[in-house]
């Protein structure tokens, strides 16, 4: 099976994302429709070009009658009426209607537009098709209104969490369709926008493109249809990359396949392809709306590592090297240029780098030569941070979850639990390399886990605590506590106690999980779903589900994951965060996040139970869904596709299209 663009389409009538979240990108440029109209576009980002306030709009003349396209919500003759659209990875298609009787008789037009981000060019194009539905011939003309705004060149080191604001000097018109401001040239390219007479059921078609270049540089020649073809081909190549690395999922379970596809496209839209960047492709944290076209390790290397390696293969090693060279031990993220951004390191960056390294080594067999470099970085952080009872003090909110109240700070379960995991993985690789100093690392891992149980676990409360200065204790019901379960800290009784909170009205809502349990009166709030309640960072819910499958709580794991299935049809890609009590997302955060791939990872590595070990062996330990069947086709293993089919009672595994096991559901090892 090959992935097709249509597999990821979304009916915009069903979309619950805020209007400012609706963008489309080519991997080189990203652009947005202008509100609820049929043809307009507003905003474009293509590093280093930032054109936040660019506006391209259109109006129609039919037999001299003016028809606006402004999304007018009044009465009478409101111009072109928006009738919905479809988001696809390579374009946004919108439809509209005009059916109104004028002094000259009935004018009836069906209008369709395609908004297309350009590839290997900074900019976008709009193609417009108008069908004359009237019974008579009509003279049609499309008028183009363009405001270049205040575009600016933004250095590749300066693209961070917020999209670059407009702020370049004013544009001067230097010819009919060219504007400049000293550093940028903006060119408007028009095709076939002149007046033509169109008979009944005939089509009027025209196109317009906006291209950004450095001042004095030409936009280049060529038909706009060829430019659109370049974007289509770029997306086809990206989908072929997915074919090679990401298994296909088939199922009769409502919503599961759609959610899996939405998770996959959430990763693909984060791959930027520009030879000027430090790597090509460059996996960005976000980017659809121009924000976070950079790499925060926790998002990219932490939550998304396995998908990244399945997509990029050995190329991931080059990306990891660039992160190591960027000074990620001193900065919070890596820029498009490859240097560090931000004034401090971040507490989850070290585990994230180690996680990506482990994933590269186990899934590709490459990268062992980086061991000493990774080890030195890890040990330097261990020496830098203050330690109490084998647990590190991570300081205040800026270095942890960035909550807006006192709570998850200082000596906390996570990322201390992640530290123990890192010591174990360093021991595993070190032993494979013949190192003689791994016993101390094993002992340190167990010492950390023991301290977490003895010093941070409260048996009576059935929950973890955080230790603040002067031994002040905070009980914060944060979803981050479940990382201690994921990284092997919890025994069976602790797991049972943690699981009791995963119910409706506490951590669970009808549409996801809450980052803070609603039972926590001190810390729960609704204006910051990311880590403060009422919703969560989009990687958390699926990651929790995977954790529960691995902890042998399959019913609870499924209950957590299924609450996210609405995202499969109600959003074009998974946002930075979303609400859990209603199917929506806040409008003031990033429109997309690479950690959206945790959905497909929960399916592959939690539900289906695939896991590759350091020895190169593949374990398949699947759980059945509560009802129906699912099938994973083409899990990549030693250049041989592995397929799994499973219902409530039986399973079948094939390697390179040959059945190796068929029978009752059980853990299977493939060597």
C-alpha cells in the first residue's frame, strides 16, 4: 500500500481548529487562507523570508457586476459565499457560490480555488476556477488586490517559538508587479486574469503567485502550473519516504485508522527541505504557522525519536550530530543554522538526546562511535546539577514544565526517572563495546529508582511528591508523574495507585487527558492546557497510553488512546496542545507539533507491541483491541517487512510476506 495525499485530507466543515491554525506547507514555504473566504491568502513564511502581513485577495466582475470575496456575514448581496473546503498536505481547496439576481438578470457562479505553497521558491500561488451556471453567456474577469505588507529577512538563527513579526521597512513599488524594501523583492505573477466571455457550464481559470527573493533578484520564469507540480512532486516524495519507513495500518475499528494517519501527517509537515539549513531534511518542532521552525530536543528527539528514525533512517545520525555540536547542553533548542538558541539548557534535553541516540543505535545498528561524546555530555550535566539522595535538583518552572503556579519544581520524579533509564542504556551500549566501567552506572540507575521510591513516593497518599527548598513538600497531580512508571520506578502497588487517578473527572476527559488532574485544587487551571490542566501537550495522552500497554494495563491504555480519535477527522494536523473536555484547541499556541507522532507510536509500540533490542532482535507483544481487528503492514526490520494481524483471540505474523506464526495471542521474538 502506498500513502496518497487523499489519505490525509480533512473536510474543513468538520474542523474544530481555530482559523489561525489552518495553514499548508510544502516543506519549503508555508501559507494560510485569509479567513472564511473562497480565494484569499494571508501570511507566508519560508526561512529566511517572513511575510506575516502579506495579503492577496480577489474579486470578480460578471457582466460588469462587482462580486466581493470577503467572508461577508451580512444579508442581501454579500458577494461570494464560502461553502467549505478540503485540507490536503499539498494544497487547500475551497469552494464558494454566487447565485443572485441583478438588474442584468441572474448571475450564477460556482467558484473553486487552490492555495498552494511553493517548493524551492519562497512564496505561494492561488488557482481559481469559475463555472458559469447561468443559462446565458457571461463576461467574467478576476481582479487581484495585493498588499505586500512588511516582509523581512530573518536570520536562520532567529527562528524560534514565535513566528517572526512583520517589521521590515515599507515596500516601494518598482514596477507593475514588483515591490522592494532594500533587502527583499516581492513579485506578483499573474496568469490569465483578463476578461473573457464564458458560455453556460464553461470554466474560467486564472492563477496568481507571490514570490519572495532578495532585493534585485528575479522570481524566475516558468508556468505557474509547473510551480504547483513541483509542490505536488515534493509531497509525493515525502509520502514515498513514509511508505519506506512507516507501516500501514488497517482496521475495522471506528476512528483508529484516521487517527493513525493524522498522527503520521503531523510528523511529515514538520520536515523542512532547504539546503541552506543545517540538515536537509530538518525536523522542526512545529512550523506550520511560522513558529518553532527550530528544534527543541524534548519535542523532536524525546517524543518523536522512533518515527524520526523510521522516516529518516541513517540520516538521523547526522541530525543528532548537529544537535550535539549546537551546544544543546547550554541552550534550549537548535536553530535552522545549527547553533544554540535560548539562554539556558533544559532539564529534558539530555534524556531526549540519549533517547534519540538509543533509537538510532537499536533501529539502524549505526552510531556506536558517538558513545564517548554522548557519555561525556551526560556526565558533564550530572556534575553540574546539585544532588540530594541521588536525585537532581532541577530548579524552577523555566527548566521544567513552565506551569503558572508553584508546584512541579526542584527535586521531582521526572526527569530523575529518565536519568536512571539513561544510566541503564549507557551500561547496555558500554557493555556491548567492551567497556569495564559499566557496573557503577548500573548501580547508580538502581540508586536513583530506590531514592524515588523511598524519598518521593508517599505510600499513604498513593502519589509522588516534589521536594522544594527547606524541605517544603508539594503534592501536584501532574501527568508527568506517570513518567516514573514508564521508566521502571514503580512496583505493582505503586502502579495500581497511579492508575486509580486515570478516570473521568480527574486526569481523563471525553477528548483526551488533562495535564493536571481536576482533583488538584492548588494547581488545576483552564487557561494553559499544555501543562496546567483542562487539556494537555499533545504528546502526553498517546505516550501515557503506550506506557499503560507496557505496564500490562491494556484496557486502560485503550481507554486513554481512544479519547484522541476525534483528531483524526477534526484537525489537519495535531496541534501543540488541545482540550480534553471538548474537541478543540486554544488559539494562542502553535498550530502543529511534531510530537503528534506519538499517536502512531502508541499504536506500533504499545498496542501492537513492536520493540527492537540492542541485539537487533525484534519482539512483537501485541494486545487486542476491545473490539474489532487491526493490521500493521510493513514494519521495517532488517530490510524485511513484518506484518501483524490480530483480533480478540488470534494473531498472525509474517516476515517478508511469509507467515511465521499463526495462533493464540502471545509474545513472539524474531531474530
